């Protein structure tokens, strides 16, 4: 697939997501588990009021 072709179908972020998923799937079990842990994203946020930060809340992936 030429670079111009995939740009008509996917955004760059979607393209890299698909490529990363394919690469992780091709790894052996031990390396695949390590790679999947690196891809985990966790959101933390806190509500600020009157210049004071509240407790941090851990969101979902």
C-alpha cells in the first residue's frame, strides 16, 4: 500500500494503531505481554476549586 493510498482511507493515528496491533500480534507470548503493558493508558484527573486541587481520581483506560 503506497503512502498516498492509506491516507485516503485512514488517519495517521488509525494507521499506526493498526500497524502496532499487527506487530504485537506477531510477537511471541512473553514479548507480546510486555508490549501490551507498554500500550496501557490510564487517565488521572482532579477537580480544582478556588485554587485548591481535590483528590486525584483514576479513570479508565
